[in-house]
C-alpha cells in the first residue's frame, strides 16, 4: 500500500479525499517531527517509532571488494506492537 492508497482508505471513513489527505499528512509530519527531536512515538497495540544510533562500521565496495568506512548515523526504527504481530501472524 502506498500513500495514495492509504489516503483512499481514510477517505472512505471521512467521506472526503481532501480531508483524508490532510489527516494522513498531519500524522506523517507529527511522526517525522517527533523523531527529528529524538523522541519516541508509541501507538499502543500498533507499535513504536524511535531513533536508533547506528555505529560506524567497515563495509565492502561490491565492485572492487575494497574495504571502506561507513560513518555512524541515526536511523528511524519501528518495533511492532503485540496486537500488530498477532494480526500479521
């Protein structure tokens, strides 16, 4: 499912595609903003979004096989909640 399909699903409940798109955009901006600040978003039963610090590591260039250094960075991480895990399985 992509963003347009998600907006269409929400529009069925809200009866307006414009309102649905604004709602989806607002949720995504809220999650992005909280993660930029280093926060955590917990949606009970669905899951948790958080920022994870990846350590610097050594990688390989797939063409040459040459070793190269990969810098440390922050990445967004999602941990599914119990209800979501059960729904998928």
